C-alpha cells in the first residue's frame, strides 16, 4: 500500500519503522518543525524525521497542515492511505479526504475513553488498570471516528508514562500493520462513554502533600519522563522520579518521617509516600541513598513550603 505518514515523537517513529519493514511504500512524511529540546535547548529534528531521512523518504515540516502547499503535496503523491500517529496538530478536512482509503490514526487508549492529547498520562492519573491501542478511521472530530481495530494492554503497578508509552508504541506498530494488510470493518464509538484527555499543564506536576499517597504515586508515574513531578524544598525545587505510595496513619502532610537508604518517607493527606529517586535543581536524578549522602533532608524537615 502507498502511504503518507504523519507523526512526530518516538511513539510515531516505532509505527513508521514497522510500516516500512512490512513492505509498504511510504511516499512522504509529515512531521513537526525542528524544535529546541533538553537542558541545552539545542534545536533537533523529530525522531520521525530522523527515521524518514534514514530511509530516503521525503519530509515536510509545515507550520500548519491547512497550508495549501501541504495539501497540494499530499494530493500529488496519490496515496492509498495516510497514517497519523501523535502528530500534534488536527488534520483538516482538506487532507482527510485526499487518500483513497482516508486517514487512519493510531491512538494510545481504548476509545472512546481518553480522547485527546494525553491519554497515557490521564490513564495513569485516573488509576486505570487497563489501556490499549485503537486504530481509528479519522473524521473531523477529536478522536471521534469509527474504530477499525482495538487491543487492550494491562497497566503495571510501577508503570511510568515512559515505560507504558513504549509498550503501547510497540502494540500500535503491530496493529497498524495489521490494519493496512487486512481490511477492517469500522464500528462507531459510543459517545456516552467518552472521556477527554486534556493536554498536560506543567502546574499539574506540582505535588500537594494533602493529597493521598495513592494520588501522588500516580502523579509521579504519570509525569515521568516529562515534565517531572516536583515539590519545593529550601526555596528550591525537587523533582521526584520514582516513589511508592504506602499505607500509614495520616500525619502532618509534607513532614519527612524518615530518611535512609530505603527511601525518604513523607506524610501525605492519607498514607505516606516513599521517595526512591529524586533530583535537586541543577543536579541529576539520584537514588535516595546517594541523594541523602550530599543533602540534609532529615526527619522533621518539611517538603512543599
């Protein structure tokens, strides 16, 4: 099948790699413009762009998919289908109608649950036990099109957004190849069961110690690797990368109850949080044992002030 592919991060690159390996012809790739990333803010290409160039596939990086030049370029290649995975922009009708078989989306949830930009993080924050991949025929709505394929995936107790995203990417790559190889009968979504996965705001990553340990545990996992759950300490910030919510008597939220090689235990609104890996401003992520060797977090100290 002749494909136009649209995607940007590693999740999308995994799918593109599988489509190429399966023998489909990728005529062109659409991806977001190069942007500064990391602490050094160096401008770098998307992982999809890097992979496309490796395989000699032409790459377009428009500021908007509604640009007439983009529409003309996609029309010119006469694709059988356009595959979209975590592109980062809505696809306008002018593009949806061009390929013979329309546009097919790889979405990281079991639609209609978690339509929108951040389905992986929202599933973790909500404490969902299961998520999955939906291969969907796109329409003009936000993840509202009919379902072609779906497969569930269990969420592990210690899953972070990064780890869960990697497993979902692999599943999505498998399912998109299956959808391209074998015709699938579309079935409509039930809008009565729809939930919305709004874009993550950095302020959501701030820890409020009056929340339950369970909620903070989910928060830490949902915001790893980005933007990183954080709390204040000594007029600076601490990012918490790994932690475990535990049962315990409700004490003074934010109070450090213990600090040793097995972790830093902090009182929450309900239960306690055992911090296992953390990072101070300007430093690097460290296990609790190594962190405590150079920092004076002691029982009786307070986080979040």
